[in-house]
């Protein structure tokens, strides 16, 4: 009988120890992979912005539609990239509404 309870205690201890250790190690892996994904996404966004600046250097001015076509992104994504470039001081917005154009700053 004591042997049975000893084995039961041993197995329960191993089981719960494994479960607790597995969950905590899994959380660490999720955090690490989350950081890696953020770095990759950030890198892609920066590359996209560089493509926009390169196109601006070639054409002189661009519209939102040009960015959509260049990067194959939605209207709102193109607007966000252009707004970020404007905030960073790399481009300037000329006009308002449908006729808005962007030029290189400087």
C-alpha cells in the first residue's frame, strides 16, 4: 500500500512538474518568436519605404495610387507608409484630397 502511494506521488509530481515546466518554456518560445516576427515585419516595412523613396527620386512626385501599384498594398497601407515618411521628414505632401502628391523633402 505504501509502495502504491509512493509511486502515485512520484508520477503525479513528474506529471505536474512537466506541465508547469512545459508551459513556462512555451511562453519563452512564444516571446522569442514574437520578437523575431516583429523584426521581420519592421524590416519589410522599411524596405517598402525605401522603394517609395527610390520611386520618388526617379519620378519627382508620386500619388497614393503609385505606391499601391508599386508595393501591391491597400489604399490605407499606402497612406500609412506615406504618412510615416512625411512624419520622418523624408517626403512632403502637396495638395489635399484626391489630387494629393508627394515629393522628396529637401
